[in-house]
C-alpha cells in the first residue's frame, strides 16, 4: 500500500467519536455475551473435546472434519467466534487511531479487550489439553466475564454516558449510591466466581470423561446463593432511593434493569435446582449472568459519575 493510500485511509478514520466507534463498542459487548452463550453450548452439549487438541482442531487438521460430527462443529464454531471478536477489537483500535491521545480512555479499554482475547484463546486451549480440568474451564469463563465488564465500560465511554467526556448531566444521587452500586457489582462478580465452582462440581462437564472438582454440589450451590441475595438487596435499596427521590434518566433505567435481571436470574436458578439442572436452563442462567454483570457494571459506573445530592 502506497504512502498516499495510507494517508488517505488515516484521514478517513474518525477524528471524533462517531457512529463507527459506537457500533464497534456495542459489537464488542454483544460479541462477548454471545461468546459466553456459545461456550455454554460447547459444555452443555458435551462438545468440550469436539476438537480434541489445540491450536489445531485435530492433529492433522486446523478445522473440524466430517468424522468429528456435531460436537466438532460446536467446538470449532466457538473457536471461530474468538477470531471474530479479535477482528472487532482490532477494528476498534484502528478506528481510534486518530483519537489515541485525545480519547485515551477508549483507546486503553480497546487495548485491554484485544490483549485479553488471545489470552482467552490460550486458556481455552489449555482447558482442552488438560481434558477440561474444571478449574481451567472456570478461569476461561471468568475471563469472559471480565471482558464483558470492559466492553460495558467501553460502550458507556463511547456514548459519553460516563467518564471525563460526558455530554449529558446525570441526575444527582445520594452519596450512598456509589458504594452501594459498587458493592452490588462486586457481589455480582462474587456470585459469578462461586457459580463456576458450582459448575465444576455439577454434571455438565463438557465431556462424559471430564474430571469434576470434587466439591459438594449442593453445599456450594447454597453458598453461591449468598452473594445473589446481596445483589438483590443492593438493587432493591437502589430502587427505593430512585423512587423516593424521583430520579430520572439512565441511572433509573439501570436500576430497574438490574432488579429485573436479578429476579429473572433467581427464578432460573431456583427452577434448575429443583428440576435436575436441565442443560437449557443452565445455558440461560449463564447468558443472563453475563447480561446481569453488564448491567451491574453499568449501574456502578453511572453512580460513580453522577453528581451527589
């Protein structure tokens, strides 16, 4: 590519946060949640070793082969999605090139997302090479959740909802809202951590021969519920504040969304507990957990940047 072509391309890139940047930010968040859904499909269909080696799918093939059947397609499809997310992350960095000094907040979040994707791929590879060791599989999921948090912050900054470049005035909140929403997001993260421990003790290992962590599934399930109760309490407390002070705008929407997702997640969790842990409900539980983590992050981020009463 000639220098003139490069210069024209650079000149074409955004010089302010525009629709291209915002679309890529949303694509990053949606993509991370979809990756969690497809990762759940890999495990819940016992396709965790559909590609029995890594980085190739088989010793002799980079891709799945017809002989590997359904499980190979599911596992290889999940691997391909990682490349798609990496492409989105690279596109985001390229789109921010002219803004790399002015909007360092966006640029560093984009770098964090891009750097974490290959790390995530390596962890996924290690999980295959260790024949789905439950602790490695747990780390794989937790990194995905961390990427959901980063992508949520990226969306908020890209839309100027929060951060130093906010283009709106948020409703004033009591000073208690910052620690409450931060603690609620922390409790949601703890629920996710304990959730993967429950998964490691449960029946959906990703392969019939995969090892389990040896913990008492029923006991860790009840321990996992404790931070979920804290998330519910935090969301209810925030709702009382929002209604009593007639708070409007994004924070009110975030609180209502967080409470609704918390109730939905509790209903799914209780139902799956008493119905023998059906795979479909487990998968739904994982996806809602990712969306709930994003909403908890959003609420805490909005509270952090809202003025105090």
